[in-house]
C-alpha cells in the first residue's frame, strides 16, 4: 500500500524538477562571425618595419611580398611592389630601411636591394649576387653573409659587390636556415638536415 502513495508523489516531484530545470536553461543565439580589424590591414608574417621622417611607417609581410605604408594614425596610405623578379618586385623581402636621404630600401633575402621614393616609385636595384640576407648601412655600404663549405661569414660590401671588410664567421651546424612551406612557416632547417645526415 505504501508503494501506491509513493508513486504519485514521485511523479509530481519529477514534473516540478523538470519545470524548474526548463526555466533555467540558457539559450544561445549565433550571429555573424567575429571580425577583428579590416581584411585590407591583416598580415600573415611581418618581417620588418621602419619609420620615415614624417612619422609614417612601412611594413613588409613575408606572405604578401609588398610594402604597406601607414600614417601615424594607422591609416593605409600606399601599397607598392609585387612578387616577381622584375624592377620593383620582391622574391623574399626580409628587411626595410628608411635612408638618410629619404629613400626606402627593401632587402631581399637573396641578393637584391631595391630603392624606392617614399611615394613607392621604383628607383633602382642593386644586385649583390652571391651575398645572402643583405642589409643597408649607407649610400655605398651594405652588409651580407657569404656561404662557404664549412661556415658562413659576415661581410661589408659596396654597390659594385666588392668585399670591403670581413667580420666573424659562424661554423656549419651552429646556425640554421629556415626552409618555408607554402604558408611561409618554417618546415625544416639546414642544420637539422645536416645533423640527421651525419649521424
């Protein structure tokens, strides 16, 4: 007899708990996806930034081989350069410099230094064939690395690609060179390959 009276009480209790549970449910409504910034201002892999005499700044993105010029407020003013091998093009830009005479110098990882006016007009290209990771020091002074069988050595050269001075060297196996995949991320390094093939 006790079982008969307990069943209606449990049934009422179950419905009360169910009703209270439904009242406290949280409803989530999905809307448009979250956007952070403007697509025209998105970067994949910033490798170098410099500032000119008017507080504008220039950015190089390794995945978009172009130069982006922005005002000090962050407004994009100009976009110049393209991926390629012609005048004003870049293969693997890695460093940008604003010179004392108001020019923009973009250094490619492989041999080239391209000079532009601040408005993006291409001026000239210096070919430092055989020199890796060059950089601008002055009007006729550039630094770079030369690769040798047992090491790499840092040098100072002029615009005619003549070595003016040599500096320290780094032994093979003590440095690595990133080998990017199609997204621009490092997929392997030479020093890793050297170590695995030697032992």
